[in-house]
């Protein structure tokens, strides 16, 4: 089955491959055009925990501004973090810069999975994807789409995440030695467009004949997943202040490690279960507590933020006054706070 499965899938991919800004089409690939490792790496990092639709504009802006790895490596941290704002999982942006600098110093990307795994922020999936797509090295590329397709092809009902090692073994059985990059992208496209999480389009699937779950009528039920525990609720307070004399805003840069690491934001309390912990405002002033609150969900918890605002000329104990400030550089949760507070500053 394995050889014919890959042949059927690649024949479909040759006709129906998605057009993506980082991708070389099957026709161009057949003519000898090869993907740019920089663009493949950048797209794979951006696509972690994020959708293709959300990534396209970010990818185009990044590659316009920093067209190769040397340009990105030379970019100031703050500019890259600001361009990343809104994509979430900000540790990826810090690792992106660290990796770009390692690669630029080395004169290029390693061409093996083992070498790629030594780079900052590059894990097993990303290393396999870059190796297969950028360097045509046979590798077992397993993301969420591949897990779903594989579980259905083999009707493997063991629940995720415990089933991942077994699914990887099964995916390896399907992976061909020829055209590894096209095959990896074909599996991704199949999962994204036909073998979807809900209502898979089995009647038009190019590997219909190979699918045991389709034969058993259980494709829509796979892969099975272990129920997730409820996310805890955390709370905090955020302070938004403006200096009337020059219009500066009170901004802090969060520590490099931890949530929103290295990103600009508004000073505030820690975020704790059971309500905001004891804290001091960032400067002495009369603070107004706004009606309404910010709600935001991170990977492991829900967050509620109370917003307090003021105008003041006082020197802050937390953060610093910034006359030149762009709300677009804020991470999403801080942008939500800004959107709630900004109408209260009528000259914004």
C-alpha cells in the first residue's frame, strides 16, 4: 500500500497544490527550481500553533523587510518583535532571531535533520520539514494534519497525545524516498483541504482507496483525543498612563523569559489564580478604573485584566515614558487593553 499511497497522493498534489508564498510549485520543482531554505524555515516557525491564513501577511512583510537570513540576523530585536506582534507565542520570535544569527554566522543552514536540530527553536517537526522541503532529504514530517491523515488511513483509534509515537511509526511506513518535500507538503495540503478535522470530504479524497477509517465509516471520529482539563482562570491589573506635556505613554519591556517575553506592554500586576495579587501602581497618581475588562486566552489559562488609567507627569517606578510609541507593536492582550483605554484619552 505504501508505494501506491504516495503515488496517488503526489499525483493529486501535482494538480491541486496550494499556492503559498514560501512554496515552490510542483511544476517549477520538476523543472529544477529549489526552495529557499530561509523562506521554508521562516514559514515553518511562523506556522507553529498558527494558521496559514494568519501567517501569509506576516510572512510577506518579513521577507520584504528582511529578504534573507543575513538581513534578519542584523535586524534590531525590537523591530523584529514589533513586526511579530499579533502572531502570538512570542518565544518563537526570540528564537527566530537567535537562530538567524547562528545560521548567518555559519554561512547557511545545516542540510540534515541532526544539524537542523541544533538550531535555536528548531524541534523535530521543524527540522524534518526543512530537511525534506528545502533539501530534498527523506524525513518523517508529522504535524497535526499528518497525524489526522495517518490515524484515518490506518484506523488507529488510540487517543492523542499518547498515540503520537505510534502515529509517527505509521507515518514513516507511508513516507517515500522520492520527492520527500513534495510528499510532505502534499500530506499537509490533504489534511488542510480534504481530510479536515470535521466533515472530511472522503468522496473526493485522492487516497480514498487506501483509507481503513473510510471503509469502516469512522473517519470523522479520528483521531481520538484525551479530554483536556479545564484551563485555570487568572487575573491581574494593567496601568495605562499618558504624560500630557509631550504625549508620551508609560511602557515597559517584559523580561526575555516568560509569557510575552521581550515584548512592549503596559506595567501591571502579576497574573494570579484567584485575583490580582498585591501590587503597587507604576507611579503615584489618581488612577481611574475603567468599566469593562480585558479577556484573553493563553495556551494554558484564561486571563482577565482590569484596566486603570491616568494622566501624569510623575517619574515612574516601573516602565518608562515613550514619546514615540505605536500600538501596532503591542502583543494581542496589550492591544486589547489599549483598545479599551484609548477612547478615554480624547487626543489619541
